[in-house]
C-alpha cells in the first residue's frame, strides 16, 4: 500500500503558492533575530535604568527640601 506522498504525485500542488506571492523566506541563520532581540533587551534595560535613576534623583531632591 502506497501512502499519498507528495514526492510521488507532483501534479497535486494544492498547498503551494505562486512565487510572486512569497514575501520573504526563512533563513537558516538566526543571527538577525538574536541581534534584534538583544538590542530590544538592551533598550528596555536602559529605559528601566534611566527611570530608576530619575526616580532616585527626584526622591533625593524631595527629601532635601
């Protein structure tokens, strides 16, 4: 009994799309994703650090008054 393996039935392409409909492709390398995630994390940490420094500075000025 032969399973309906698509390699043997190339005329049936019901799941395929036209090449012009493809917007991007998946790459083997994840470097771009890791760099983007690292930059986002670094930006988030910088924002939290700046907020914390501003809050501490504000609290010290308020306590001095």
